[in-house]
């Protein structure tokens, strides 16, 4: 396994920042609009129903955004597994992590269904930086970036769920994603837990 260059132009940090930004923007859009429309149109008797419906709709949007990210992780681990770049032990761990992401999809999809929504499907293709994956460390760096982005996204989602049970479920998934990230960092020869607080 090769060592990382100092000040590596962090593909992982760019991926993490973009993933969190996208997750929070998609999850938070239109939270205010249904209630605002009801209030502005003078339909105050509909405000309570609109708020309840809006809260549920927002929770479904957050869950579907998380499901999309989980589908992306499953596809990324599949890419890594099929790349031929992973050593047998590393491949075994990558396939295990992929299995965790599939379980997350199942749990999140069940939650969406229970709220009356429709879980999103995986995309047919993802825009992964395939040309940059030339050795095992490149695959691990890419996967670590996705896992860090997932930790960040779940941390941002937990406080905005209306249904607090969903916050607890997201916290449980966040913990799993954080373990993945730490293990991947360790495999890269980096400090697995670089700070006392995640930012």
C-alpha cells in the first residue's frame, strides 16, 4: 500500500463537504412553504394539518436523501470490489461494509413506507472518479470520503427530523458510518480518530 502525499488534495474532504451540503439542502427544502401558504391564504384551520403533513413530508425527504446516499455507497463498494485493486482481506471488509449499507437502505425504506412515502431507487449510474482509482489506497481514500460525508450528513439530519424516533435511528446509522470511516483511515495509515469532536 502506498503512503499518502502530505496535504493530499482531499478528494475525501471535497466529497464529504459536497455530500453534506447536498443532503441538508435536499432535506430542508420546502419545510416552511406549506404552512406559510396556509397562513398567507387565511386558512388558519388548516395550519395544524399542514404542519403535520409538512413535518411528515420533510421526514420522508430526509429519509429519501439518506437512502440515495446509501445507494451511492453500495455502488461505490461494488466498484471497489470489482476493481481488482483490493487485497483479499480488504475486499472482505469492503463487502461487509457494503452489506451494512444495504441494511441501512432496508431500514430507511421501511421508515419511508411507514410514513406513507415511496423510497427512492438507486441510480442506474454514478459519477465516480474511476480514472483516479489506480491502487488500493485510492479506493480506500474514495470510500473513506464517502463514509465521512455520510457521518456529516447524518449528524446534520438528526436535529431536523420531526419524528424523534427517526433521529435515534439516524444516530445508530451515524455510529456505523463513523466506524467505517475510522477503519478505513486506519487502513490508510492515518489516525483513525483524529479529533475529540467531529466537524
